[in-house]
C-alpha cells in the first residue's frame, strides 16, 4: 500500500527522484514552520497532500506532484519608529527597505546640522578666496595678467614721489609705477624702456603719463631725481667760499637741495637750518653716532659741527624727502658707522697709529684735506704722529681754514691768529672734531702710517707734488719752490 508523504518544512530544496522503493513505515507529519516568535502573521497551514496509489513501476515518483507544496508567505506589519532619537526596537521586525539605524529629526538636531553646514560653508568660502587671491597676485607678479594699457597725456594729472628700491629690474619698475598710477601697465613701461639701465631711488613724477614719458623722466639724470646726495671726500658740513670766488655747497646744503620739492602745491623737505638744529641739539645716540664717538660728540653739545666727519663720503641714493632732519641725519650717520667698520675703524679695531678710533678719524680728516695725491696720505699721517709725539703744534693750514670765512691754501695773518678749537696754529693736539668727510684711503693710511722722521711737508706745484722734510731748514728750501711756482706768496722772499 502507498505510504503517505511527509510534510516538508518551508525553504527546503526539493529532493530529486530516487531509485528505491518507498518506505512503508507510517511517519507523522512534521510541524509547520511559522514566522518569528511573537510577531503577528497571517497563517496558512501547509498540509500533506492526499495519498496516491502506487504505479506499476516501483520507486518512481511524480516529481511535479511531489513538489506541489507552496511556501507560506509571511505578512509584516509596518514599523513605527521609536520616539527616542537614534534608537531601534530589536523585538520588532525591520522592513527590508529600512536597513540601518532609524533617526528621529528633532528641532535641536536640525539646528546642529544647519550650524555645521554653515561653518563648513564659511571655511570653504575662505579657502576659495585665499586660493583665488594668491593665484591672482602670483599671476600678476609674473606678468601674466598684465595688460598693455598706456596713457596718452604727456602732461599727466598730478605729482607723485615714487620710491624705487636699488637693484630693481625693469619689471619691478613697471609694477611700482603701475601701482602708483604713473603708467597704465607694466608691459607698456617695459616696452618703452627697451632694456635701458635705470637707477633706483626717489623720483618726482607725474601720474597718468605715457610710458615713454616716464622713461624719459627716469633717465634724465637730475631733473626728476630727489633724495640723492653725492658727498665727495673732504667735503664739510657747511658751505664754503674759496679765494677764487667759487662756492662749495656743504653737506647740509646738498641734503636740503635733494629733499626740497613741491608736490601738488605742497613743499616738502628739510632746510639747512633744520639740519643744523638737529645736529646741534639731538642726543648723539639718537643721531646714530657710533659708540666710540659718543663721548667726544657730547662734549660739543649745542654746536652742529660736532657731527663733522661722521657722514662718510659716497653717493647716498635713498634719502626720503618726507623724513625729518633728525631722521635723515640718523640714517646717514648710522650707515656711515657701518662703512667705517668695514674700513677697519671700530671700538674693537686695532691700528698702528696708537690713536683711539675717534682720534684716528680726526687725524684722517686732516690727511684728506692737506694733500691731493693718495700716495702721500701715509706720509702726512706719519708727520702728524711725529709732531704729536714731540708735543709740537701741528700747524696745518687745513685746520685754520676750517673756520675761515674764505678758504685759502695761502693763509694770511688773520687766519693764523684765529683762536678756536680747530686751529692747530694756536693749540696743541688734534682739532676738536674731524674737519671733513673721511674716505677709505685716508683712513687706511692713518691706521697704517708710513715709517719716517718727517716733521714738515709742503705742496710745491698745482699738480699736487708734495715734498717732505725732517728739519726746518730743509722745509724752508722746499717752500721756496712753492713760491717760485706762484703757489704761495706769504713768506716768500
């Protein structure tokens, strides 16, 4: 007889037909698999089909009939989220389309998210602005964003003082002039300059002028250049008049001329009087006086000549016309101190003269003014030292001329008699201050004087030939040569 088929659980793969006889032992039907515990479901029991009679062939099953059962579908109710934020009830089934955590969007959480988004947006905006700004200025510096704009009115529209740093390239010139609205574009200036060499410094220019006009102003030499002072070796602070009637502008006058300029109707710059007052009354250290000269400078407080010799010779390219007299002197004196140090003059420096740094500067200024040929500097320096060693007055014409109204290589009686702190015909020792701007060669010669016993010297011709002597008799003979050449008249027979 046929054995009833066993009820099969859900989700079990079907078993293929087998080649043995059916088991005739009765088997109880297996329990039907239900949905998850405690979950509401719509039940539909799966029952075993009715028994069937065996066919003539044994062990053969009707495959389709054997698998006539169906899986019972499980109905899931919709899930309501828990009231608490960011939580889930693990006892409830989860919809296949709602995997992961279930969030509740409260007003507070929305505010936090909006705040985070606002901060993030602000950070991104700042970064974008920074990147764009850096990129713009980088491209502009490289000239990639420069136009070829050029103005056409050669008269311009106004005055402007332009500061061009030393060693600037034409590209630097073009950028600065464009920024100051002198020319229309960097490219226009570069094209107009056409490779010409132009010095840096301060210039008075016009705004909104053609690039070609700007180039002409920058290269004309003196007309538009401001704040540039050339100090030759031996030049003094005060303006001097020579016996030939010629006037030699002093350092103060040169500074005033270089800085006095009218800009859009307003006069700027410093006067000689401004400079004299600043030199006389400003504390030495505030003026930038080197430490080794402060004490000697302070002794002459109230006299502007106390800073004589502390401004080194050379070309001073960058004196800002907007600065005060004190600021200008501080710049020149402090930078001169650096030059002196490079030339071997400092509080820690050593030399062969046995003089202090300030005395060395004073002696070198006399050497500078006494002879015209640098080859004679070291011999004159030795004469000064020999006379100091013998406690003998120096009797140098240059020291008497320092305070004279009219300078003259052939001194007259009045100049000899002038009683002041600089006239070495009337006093022993060195003058109270240097008597002019001291150059490197005179300073080096004073630091390392030539060996010799000379006590006298005299220049005998207009070519600058100078003769040295150990004795006064020899000196008188040399002096006669100067008389014969009409270089001297005083004391000649």
